[in-house]
C-alpha cells in the first residue's frame, strides 16, 4: 500500500486495481489534490474487505476508483468493494473504471445497482469528475444534501453535487427544499430549475413554464387529371392549400380530412406525408403536418357557397397556380413537389390516437 499526501487538505481518495491501473488513477487523483491510498488487487483485497466487515468505516474517503474486469476474480472483488463502500457511506463518489463495463448496458446497470456513481473508460471524464467532487468537498457553505448528508455546501455546489451523486436515485416524493423551504414533489427538478445558475437567470431553466403547442394540418390534394385543390381564402387573401388547426381531442389525419371538407367541400383520402415542420417561439410551439391526398370521388364538385371557412375552392392546373394571386408561395412549392414525383412518406409514420 502507498499513500500520497497533499498538504493542507482533508480530501481523501483510494484506488483499487492492478498496479498499472493504480499508477494511472494516482496521476489523475493526485493531480486534483487528493491524498490517495492504494489497494492492489494482488494481495491487498482481503485486507480492504476485512476493514469494511469489521467496522464499516470508510475512513473519510471522498472518492473511490475501482478497476473492474468482468469474469475475473479481481473483477468480482472490485464489485464487492463497491458494495461495501456504498454501505459505509453515501457521501463517497464511486467511479468504476472498466473498458467492458462502460460499453455493456447490462454490466453498467449492475454496477449502478451495487452503488456506483459512474462507469467509465474515459480518462478525461474521470479527471473532470474528480475535480468537481474535490471542489464540492472544499466548500464552506451552510447547506446539507438531504440524500447523503454531505455538509458545508454552497447553493451552486449543491446544484452540481445532487445530480452528480444522486441522479440514479428514485424520487423521494414530497419534501422541503433546504434552500428555499418550499415543499416540492421532485427535488431534483426543483433544484435544477429554481436554484443555482437558472435561479439567477444565468442559464435557461427546463420546463419552468408550460407553453402552448399548436398543431396544424395542411393538404396537397391532386385530382386524377393532375390538377390541385386550392381554397379561395376569406378577406380577399387569395388562394391557399386547404388545412387548419387541429381541434381538441382530434387526430391530425381527422383534422386534415375535416378542414379540406370545410374549406374546399371535397371528401379526400390521405395518401402520405410530405413534411413535418416544427417551429419554437418565445410564447408558443407550432407543429405542422403536410399531407398528400386524392379525392374520394373525382366527380365531386368543389365548394361554391361562401361561409366563415372560405369563399370557395377550385381544381387548378400547375400552370394556372403561378398566375393566381396566392396567400403565399407554398401552393406553388408543394404542387410542383408532388407533380415532379417528390418523396411521399407512409402514413404509418403517424400513429394517431385521437380521443
């Protein structure tokens, strides 16, 4: 066993693994300022496990790095060490170094179930986390983590510490925030969005407020003779493709069919999806689905009685469209797209649940 002291700190770490691994881990930990104790898998594993079995003392270690090689005696012992360290302390950050474990979902899950905080094969990631944990341990704040009892944390240190140490912990339900005393149902979400940098407006909070989502369906309906269905919009706006907003409890496909009937007076059959658009604004989010369609009855006449929905509708050739006064350029864009054989994606992409 070798101990590398760092003057003036009480931050301690230990490594468990092969001599080559210990050498690499020491370079990382000592570089961050930890006093490191090394336990080699070649002969020192029983002593380490006995120390836990006898008194469950974790000796004040703030950071633990274990090398894990699956399907070996040393790997099995490493997992025993992880389990015993976690039994002894919730405040010790446990990192497992494993080339195989980091790539295997099943092994990764097993390591976390034993109490690991991190499974990695990335030296840069290990160095970054070691630095974070060291900084948290050197704080002089007045907050205590309710999940593990770590003390002397500042607000920003707790904001970083909680997801780093406890992101895999089940939600404890209703509890009081140690910063603002507010009773919250999910402390992790509350901490992330109401305190630290988001709380001061220095970064964007997640889900701070609910913003409305508006969904629209637009239809490009082509007649068997090649013409396209256009709607004469109200308020003298010119012609446009049939479509509109999705009503509450209505599916997108139902909205597309309904709006075409209301605005153009034609019953249609949807044949595919041309495009899905998403636009995020300050006050709302808009999604628009553009459908391809054909008339159910090629002889059905378009709407001619004006009402609230539209002035009427017409079947228009591709050549005529460019000569009409349009509400915008999209009828030209999408009718040309369909006429030129642009890709039409299957309706099965959309799983409409409606009500």
